[in-house]
C-alpha cells in the first residue's frame, strides 16, 4: 500500500525548532519521516537526528523515505516515555531540539488490520506497538462496566459513556466483542437515534480505547519531562497535539517548567516553588493555515506549542 504522507505544520515546526547546521535533534514520533526529512535537510551532513517510534511498520517505511540520510539518522524502536534511557544508550548528553507529534497517524488508521478505524471491519487491536500484549478487545471484554465508563468519559469525553459501557457489558455476556464493526453496532444500539450528530457515534469511544491501550497520556507527560532535561541551553522543544487532552498536558508542563505557579487558586500562599527552566515561545498554540487544512483536512485540529531552554 502507498501512503500519501502530509506532515502537519511542517513549515511552522522547522521555523520554531530553529534547526542549526551540525545540530543534534530528536524526532520522538518518527512516523513516516515527513518532519524528519526536513530536519535532516536543515541540519546538514554534519548533523544528527535520532528518530524514535514504537511502531515497527513506521520505522520500516521511514527508512525507505530517508535512505539518503542513513549516515545522519539513528533509528530507535521504542516509546518516547523511555527517552532519557534511549539517549543515554546512544552516549548523547544533550540535544538542540526535540519534536513530538502526538496521536494516531494516518497510515495507522488506513491500515485496516490495525483496528484503529471504525469505518472498516477488523480485529479490535489499536496497539501502536505490536509487542504490547494488551489490546482494545481486552478492555471491552474484561474490564468492569465502571472501568469502561471511566475510560470513555475521561479519555473520550464521551457524553454517553454510561449508556455505551452498560451495553458493552450486556452484549459481551452472549458473545465476546472482537471486531470494530461489532463494537460500532453496540455503540449505535446504546445511544438513542435522536442524539446522533455529524460526528460518528464511535469516534470518542475509539479514541478513548486507543489512549487506554497505548497509555498515551501517561507517556506524553513522561516524554515531555525527559525531553526538557535533555535540552541544552537555547535548545527547543516542539509538541503537536490533536485533541484537548494532549494539548492540556503540554500546556501545563510548559507552564510548570516556565516557573508559572501551578498551585490551586484555593491555596492562599504559593507552595510549588517553581523554577524557570523554559521560555514559552507560543503564547497561544499555533494552528494550521486554511490552505493546509484544505490540502490535508486531518490537520484541522492540530495545535503546536514550543518552548526554549533557558
């Protein structure tokens, strides 16, 4: 299968990363190598890029795309939540820039067998890293109703989480829910037709299950913390988010590292004692231009935040 890969906010990422000739950079979500290709071009033959991805298929496809840069890129199949360990193993002390591009990629969605899409029938998988033994099927068939409801509400912001969770548990008594189509039908049965909207009924449920299976939000927080520690003075960290849960973590971590008080307003005296480690370069997240969205509709929800080590 041939994938049309459109790296989101490419020009904005390169501009804000301020790539230097001979610099060392990390692409924590290599994907098909769209951002990496541009970074490698900017840093030149004396530069180095560490390309990380937990998806073996992504790395294999990126290697084909970036073949002419084989002397300047190090491929690592791992999760960016292990970033510090990865970089230490490569005997690198500090880097000039780090890029994150969160969420599921287009090629993962379009690969029917991966089970990310509710538009095609497939096994309920949703693993970004196939080495993980835990799948979406395990969640819907083994978790309690309360656990499923919590996942759908917290990770999918699903208004009908209670109805959907209840119907999942009711349905699986007779037969296990093992395919995407089965799950979509369970969701449709749970939500009254009058509440249907232009957004597919399964969108939020599939998002929530994917986040749970891959532990995405926990990994984002760990990855950001470690990335900041690896930056040299003047180094930059850029993070692209696609929904509010991801963006909120980035926003709060950047605020925390920039020395902005994170104490609850109910506390009369600040106790967090934050120190300034980052300068936030994007006071508001950068969004794609209308032209980019027209060319690549999936970029519509993308938000870019960037900060610099002080």
